[in-house]
C-alpha cells in the first residue's frame, strides 16, 4: 500500500517544507498516514491508507536515496545475490550493485525514484507492465514526481491547463501518446522505461525489450504446455499473502483460472471471496446467449468459494462513469467498494490474459497471410468458412494494404463528433483531427508483432492506473499474475505455431490449466458476457435522465469555448435506435461532463487563489 511523491530542486535551492506537505496531502486520500523527509534541495515521502501497513518506503545510502512503491515476486531468487529485508531495500541493493541495470534482476510491480547524489540525477523507474503508476512534472530546474497526476495538479505547485490533445484522443478514440495525462505539463513514466532527469536534461530509456526474446525452436508442444503451467502457478502463488483475498470471477478462463489456483492453495476458504461483474438478478428477456452465472456457480460449487454479484443502486452506473480520472470504463468501481466492506487487502485479476497467455485466434489470419503460409490459410478457410475468412481479411490484412492508415481496423472514424466542437477549436487542432494515425495492431505477418503491439498501445496500464488510484483509497491493491514479467518473457519464447495449433482458441492456456480450472469453464468455446453487457446497457439507458438533469444544472460560466453545450443537452434527450448508438451516447455525454468537472476542479480561479494564499 502507498503512494510516493517528491520535489527535487536541481538548482540547489532548499525545498519549502510547506510545499512538500501540500504535495503529500494532495497525493493521498483523506485519512492517509504519511512520512516526509527533506534533505536540502531534495524532499520526498510516501503516504498510505491508515487501515493497512505501508508497502512503500525510503532507503537512504550515502550515494543515493530510493523512494519506492514496490511489490517483489522473485525475492527468494534475489536473496541468492543480495542481502535485504524489505522490497525497497532490495531495489536499493540492486541499484548499488548493478546500477541502471538493476531492473533486469527484478520481477515485481513497482514505481521507484532514485536520487543519485553522486551523479546529481534522478531516475524514475516503472515496472515492465505498469501495474504501479508514476507521473512527473519537470521544468528544467525542478522535478516533481508522484504516484498519480491528480495529486500534482491538486497541489497548486504547478500551473495547470487541461490537455486539449489528450481530449482529442479520447473524443475521437485515436492513437495518442500514453505518457500524456489530462494535464498539459504532467506526464506519465512509460511502463518498462526509466526516465532520468538532471539540470536542463531529460532522457527516457527502455529497459524491458520483449521484442528481443528469441523463440525456442526446440520446444515441443507438450513441453511448452508443462512450462506454461509451471509459470502460471508460480506467478499466482508468489503474489499470495495470508490476508483476506479477493479475486475476479467472470466465468471466463482467465480470471477463473487464477481463482481456481487460489482456491486450491488457500486452506481457509473464508479468506477468499470471488467478485463478478455479472448482475445478481436480471430478467431473462433482456439478453440473448449464455448466462455466465451458470459457469460462475459451477466454479463456486466445485471450489467452495463464495462469489458476490453486482447489484447497482439507481444511477450508480452512470455516476461511476463520470468519475473524472478519465478511465474509459469504471465498471470495476462497485467491486472496489464491496472489497472494502469485506476488508480485502489483495484483489487478484486475470486482466491481460486475453492479450498473451490465453490469446485467442486474433491475428492468426494476418500471420498466415503475410508469412506466406497459404496452405495453412486454406485450411483456415475450410475450417471457418468463406464469410468468416473475408471478415478476417478485411480487419487484419486489408488495413495494412491501404496506405497512411486511411482504413481503420474495427470501425470508421466518427466524423459526427465534430458537430459538438466549436469552429475555432477545430481550426486550432485541424492537423491532429484530420491527419491523425491509428496504429494497426496486427502488423505485417508476425503474430508476435501483434502481441508486442498490444503491449505498446498501453491499454493495459491505462486501466491499471485508474484501478491503482482507487484501490489505495479503499485499502487494497491489485495483483495481475497473467502479466508477470517472467511469465510474459517465457510466452514470447514459445514458437508462434503453438499459439494457433489446430485452430483452437486459447489451446495452450486450456491445456496448461487442465485439472486446475473447472472443466466446464476450461472447455467453453465462447467468451460471452451477455448478462453483464445487458445489465450495463440497461443501467446506462436508465441513467441518461440523470445526465440530462446534470447538464441542465450547469451554470453558464462553467461551460467551455470548446464544446457546444446545447447539442450535448439535446443528445441527452435522444433515444438511440441501436446498441452502438446507445454506447456512443453515454460515452460522449460522460466524457463531456468529466471534462467540465476537471476544468472546474483544476482550472477554476478559486484554485489559483488557494495557490496564491499558500505562497
């Protein structure tokens, strides 16, 4: 548990104690405990939920100081090389021995700042996948870092303007720079990178490079399955602790696979609680397809684990959608609140399995086409039919043959959103709007490239950033065993042909969890979550009137010179004639309201006045 923060004056000026205290209060949630230290021009600290023990910490050495929010999963292996008692000390000892290469020896979730007094530099490290967040503001003379951008923005230590570029990326759902935040001059440290700062200088170095991992051509399929099983078990068990534990249980093979491992290794089942995004009750006529609760209940009965379902209060779904942290889907928020009531300290998730260790057949058609494996491609057509194959060609291959990203992979560019924007704003950002690029995630002819693209579009840490922020508030933390560093490195070494063997979806993962995962779930061929999706749509539809009332109550002086407020009010009164239309309606309305709330909170003149009074 814990958030880290710090202020570094490279010009040698001492840090004002009031400024550090202000930053600390802004980064932590209400009621957090804190620890602060000032060493002349360097000031830093961490804060944590008072109901839990901190996992962030500070380690001071004569040559450097480490401030880290860290969980370490290869501690036993590392102790053969180093002598340490805590994860923070392990990071410090690793830095002392291996310098900047220390992160190659660590497997964990971490955000760490190293103040190197000898080199007069500060290094900000973030774990390979981005499970622990870390952001910074740098103005050539001063560095301010913290676990999240809202803490820096709220502190008043930095002049704040909302990022219009970031807004455009979210409005049009086009590719942007992951390092961007909602604020123009606050940036994220990219997962798998180290950002280094000195007087007037900044460098960003990628230390985790899975693209350089070589395939093990001698690996047989059966051996690949056996090793994958061993690593999934190790990744999950190394993250277990004795405290009250929660786990996502969707009825799918990813989360339920993790839940099954936990259930098999926890003696006291009362200390393990499953959480589902599926509704506790829903009318059968609201959705078509399989009800995932049937699979969840089968798991619950076989493993002896209680699973709690979703029951949303009126407008709760919509209220969660407008929490202004800019996370795209706040579907996890009710689960967080349940976990808090249950005094859960660790919540496991199968998030990320879809992209790697339980990868479906996505990208296989592309791989076969561009690798000239056309005989195998013909077998694909025979297996799935011509219609399905044409669809795959249109989504995975054709966009790569049309130059300049003019053809989008999944859906056309939403030109209709332009009508909500004022003309001056469109003119100001016309190049970004009209000449944008959307990266094709499939790549040319290599399924490994497809997986690497899934890493570098950073949709995984975008969600984890938000989850980490709110989990700290509620007194627990997330664990993602299917995104374990050693597990992913092994996955990238498996021959590509095994990932689509016999054209069976997720075959490697299914085989690896044989005898562990509930058999009914292990063998399911669909990935449907019909009840959950129908419940979400029902709640969003019922919550539109709440958004309409909210828009009507907004004073004139809180509106912006970017959007046409009247058109959003009209949008809230419409009844879309399709599910896609309803999804776009809710997305457009909630994004607009989140932007207004951010503007009021961080660009309001009252905020500037508070800053002036502190000074």
